[in-house]
């Protein structure tokens, strides 16, 4: 127990470690009725330059999946969630290594509706930003070119659409994801917080408008405006 706490402290630092402990304690005591989320919003420039040389990873193919593609059934997500992503403008790209599913990446342009909390991220200026999410590589392919090929394909598509920046959100305790994004040139752009109790949700941020919003309707997804005109680091 102590060893796990020390590891968490080394990875998260003082503030986020205390936050993590309080978060887990409250969730447990409330039987997950009171839930806290802290997200880091990251941003990185879009580049048409490939990470994988054209002579490498020739056995990896990237395909865009339609909403009725049977490959979706192999993903560890509820079918209803995946269909909602398509309804809200989601694009899914899958990697196949020697014909076998090896990973996936999702993209939205201009806005993204959250799966985990009630929120729509509105990216500004319109037409110049995208949102990447739910990036996954199968365990046996995590030390291969699969992720790099997926990212190259996404970058080429975004560049062809005139997208300048791609954003993502990462749970504050997901250190491995933060480090992976940093290796790609991504930086933390701001922070957003959500507190959920039943149908009530409190959303607040000192970086993105509106800075404070309270909602009670489970079907209400308040907008959070993320502007590329200023840097919040």
C-alpha cells in the first residue's frame, strides 16, 4: 500500500496525489454517486511530415471505418457509444498489421461531445482545429510502428482539411498518456474540472469559457469553448 502511494506521488506530484486520494475516497464512500474529473487539455501542431519512412512498416495498413463496419465489434466500447460518436461527426481509423486488427484512433473536426462527462468541446477558430481521442494499440503491437502509422494518417487528413492544431483531453492521473502526447510534441494547454452527483454536474475552468456552469439535465451537454488564440500554459 505504501509502495503504491509512493509511486503515485512520484508520478503525479503533491497536488494531484492529494487530489487522487480524495477523489478515490469520495467515490468509494458515495458508491460512485459523487464523481470528480480533472482533465488536462493538450494541444499540438498538425504536421504533414511522416514519422514512419515510406520503406518501413509495409505490412501495416490504415483504413477509415464506416459506422457499420464489423471491426467496431472488436473494440472495447459499448456499441451505442460508438454509434453516438458517428452521429456527432466522429471519424474512426483502424490499423491492420498483416491483416489483423492492431489499433484505432478517433477524430472529430471543430467540436467533440464527451463520452465520460456531459460536455461539448467547441474548438475555435472554426475549420482550424480537430480533436483526437480513444487512441488504442493492441498490447502485442505497442512496440511496433502501428501507433506512428495511425498518427501519420491522421496528420495527413487533418493537414488536407486545413487543420492547424489537434487537441485532446487526458485524465490528470494518466501519466503514460501525457508522456506519449508530449513525445509527439503536445503540450498542456489548459485544465477543466467536472463534479457529478446524480443528474447534477458542475463544470469549471480558469482557462476556457464559460468558466463556471451548473446543469441538472442528463440530456444537456454544455459547451466549453477552446480557443487557439491564446496560450494557457
